[in-house]
C-alpha cells in the first residue's frame, strides 16, 4: 500500500522523521509531500523545505520527498494514491485532524486518512515552536537534525540582519 504524508514542514523536525520512519515500515511507498502552504507564510521556501528533508532523511526504502502546490486531493489523484498519513500528538490535534480528514473525504470519498502517533518524546514538538525558540536565541539542537539546525540558524541570522537594517 502507498501513502502520502503531507505537511508544511517549516521546518521538518525529529517528530516528523519519527513518523516518516514508522510509516516506511508499514507502507510500500511513502511520499513526503511538502505543501506550498502560502497561507501560513512559511519561514522557508518550499524548495528549501524539500531540500532540508532530503538532506536529513536516513536512507529508507520506498520514501520519496516531493513538493505540491495544488489541492491535496488533486495531488493524490495525480499520484493514484488513496491514503493520506497524518500524525496525532496530543488530544488537541484531534479536532483539527478530524476536520481535515472529513474535508478530504467530502471531496473524494475513496480517500482514507490514516493516523500514526510519534514517540512520546516528540509529542510536544511543532515547527512553529522551533522557529519561535530559535528566533529568541534558544537552543533547538535536540529537536531537529543537524542540517536543519544549521539552516534555521542561517535563516535566523538573515532575519536578525533584516530587523537591524529596518531599525536603521
Ligand atoms: N512532529 C512534529 N510536529 C508535528 C508533528 C510531528 N509528528 N505532527 C504535526 N506536527 C506539527 C507541525 O510541525 C505543524 O506545526 P505548526 O503549525 O506549528 O507549524 C502542525 O503540527 C501541523 O502542521 P502540518 O503538519 O504542516 O500540517 P498543516 O496543517 O500545516 O498542513 C496540509 C496541512 C498541508 C496537509 C493541508 O493544509 C493541505 O492539505 N494543504 C494543501 C492544500 C489543500 O488541499 N487544502 C485543503 C485542505 S482540506
């Protein structure tokens, strides 16, 4: 069975990789699909987000990383895949994920959403928290792979430089 794991991944965290590794043991092919998510105004471009996953991913059979900028149901149709993978960390994820899963189903009744729980050491992780901690000078080393860590620091450097320039 093949599955699509969609997300914004801004940036990808160890929690996302935990889900990717689990899914690679269960499914023949896993497409990690990086959404344009322009509504979220990501810190990293879609190309950068794809690159960070590709650079950090351990060699796992059947896992590929792609970008998409259309409705997820259209992307799934294009790929001929009927399964969507999402992750549930804490009870408060459930409401949003239920809404998303039912919205996918309303648009394509053959589409099934499958949920996996990450290792409990990652349940508090989110990409926005990583961005916030890094922006405020905190240490994110334990939460993201080394490549991502360096990219976030580079980006924050640019961010700080821009803030300094705007203040002048
Ligand atoms: N480890 C770490 N963080 C996790 C996680 C895990 N295992 N599981 C979820 N998260 C976090 C993410 O980091 C993210 O955090 P943030 O909001 O602080 O950035 C949050 O939970 C969920 O975001 P994400 O997984 O990126 O999903 P999303 O809600 O931004 O995106 C899409 C959902 C991309 C799948 C959805 O918007 C979509 O399908 N878009 C395509 C366009 C479309 O079809 N729209 C209509 C949808 S009905």
